[in-house]
C-alpha cells in the first residue's frame, strides 16, 4: 500500500501519548496520494482536500526553535548591517555574493524591510535610477525603461522585492526585522582610540517603551565590522552617527542640506566609507555626517552606495577581525 500524502513525525505529548494517536482523524489523500502540482489539486477541493494534521504547539516550536537558533548563531557575526532599506539590502546582496563564508546579520527596526523603496516619490509607484546605476538592476535581473540618462523601474516594489528575495536566499545572511539597534559596542585601545565592535539590540516595540517601562535589558551581537545605513535623521534614522557624537567620537553632524540630486547622489556614493574604526556608513545616513544634499526620489545612489559599502567592508574586515580577537 502506498504511504499517505501527509506525513509527519511520531512525536509525543508531555503525558507520553503519541502525537499521531492524539488525532482521531486520518489524513485524507488528494488525487490518489499523488498530489505533486497545483494542477493535481484542481477541482478536487470538496471531494478529497485536507491539510496534514498539526498541533498548535508544533507551529510555535517550529518558529521559536529557528529564531533562537539564529540568535545563538549570529551572536558572533562577521558583519552586521544596520537598516534593511535599499542601501542596506544592496550591501547585503554584494557581500552575500562575494563572501559566502561570512556570517552577515541585518538588523531592521521596521516590521517590513525595504525602507522607503517600496514606492517612488509622493506615493507614485515608479522608481527612477540615474545611470550608471542600471548596472545594478542588470545584475539583479530587474527590467526597466531606458530614458537616456536615467532608467525607470515600473514599480519600486519590483526592485525591493527582487533584491530582498535574493538577499534572504543567501544561507549566510539573516534578517532580524522588528529589531532596533539601541547602542554600539565599543573597544578602546591603549592610546584611547575607540573601535566599534558590535551592536546592542532590542525588539523595536520594547525600544519604544523605555520611557514608561523598566528593566528591559537588550541583546548584543559582536562583529568586527558594522555597516550603518539607517537613513537621514528620524525616529530611528541616522542612529549610529548620532551615537558617535554623543560618545564624542565625532565632534558634530554636518546636517543634511537641501535637495540637489546632481550633487547629492555623487557625494553619497563617493563618501561611503569607514567613519570610525569598525563602523562604515552608507546611504542617506552619510548626509547627516557630511552635510551632503538631500537627493529626493531617485535611488541610484542608494544601490551604488551599498555596492561601495560592501567593498569598504572587505578592505578592512581582516584587520578588524584580528583586532576583535585580540
């Protein structure tokens, strides 16, 4: 006799009763136990469809087991990317391709990764990228309309979802969304020089309630290189560079200047760099450090700043790893 189409492990309850025996329901086969495709299921919903059995606790365990295993695995990471907007995801994409041997953690304060790149400007759907940023789209396989000096993706969500899916498919990349970076881990050498050596994290909803609740201690991730791409100043924006000022590693922030696309995009890409040892800053967070112009609804600099951030990270990684191990 052929096996049933719904198979599951013979686990037990706490009281010792076999899980399989606890279900007084036998799996109902679909299409003679041969449902291999959606076509096999077509028009058979009433006569033979039934999900495989499950206990609610199995769902909880399947999620929590993996989540806490990820926390354990990435507590010591190689690179942490703060912010899963277009710059942070582009950085993760380049690093994931170039160095599958590295453990890369992405920390995103929002529930939905992607930052502001789900839409173009003013809730319009199309995404504009000035050339030569189309080479990044070519690498991703995202189609676009060529308008001469710039290209247009028909919907920003096409860019964001494609990039996000490719990043999450890398086995060495883990996204922790709905998680905020609350502080930076620092190390001080004999000369008093400070190096960034990790991040302090908490669930975003917890971070938002530090003023009205107490004793909500954070979690931590050690890493030789942190790449901060949290955007311009806002509730969670420009967090890392503002923290550098408060810890007296930067004298002050330059503050983002008015909108000038031609100046802004070049400046953001060219100035993507390690601002202090162990901390690389990219994207619009740099505008707050350098006093760069705002660029508005054009996204080429976000993607190419991510490309450059990945390059900068790999330039310093070995040295920062050696320092972290000392």
